[in-house]
């Protein structure tokens, strides 16, 4: 009986803490969701590399869009389209 009372007490404390620090709770959920999303990216990239290698494509290093283009100030202008 003492364990049940302690479990209810712990649940109440956790619930009150979540209610009292709502922004902290949302921030923790956002960080966990971001960590799960970041953990899913490497297998997807590796899967594309393996699929390309099994299809007979050469393995090349391609810019992934993180580094700025030399034309970043001018914007992207598709071929055949005048400014």
C-alpha cells in the first residue's frame, strides 16, 4: 500500500512540474523530435549511396547545399532565362 501511495505522489509531482514549466516541456519535446529526425538522416543518405552503387553509378562527392554558391548574391538564374 505504501508503494501505491508513492507512485501516485510521483505522478502528481511530474504532472505539476509539467504544468508549471510548460515552455520547458515543449522545448524538451522539440529537442527529442529533432534528435529522432537527425538520427534518421544518415541511414537515408547511406541508402541513396548504396542504391547508386548497386545501379552502377560512380561514387562522386556532390555539394549538398550547405556551402554557399559563388552566385549566392545574385540568386539562381536558370539557363535560358533572362533577368
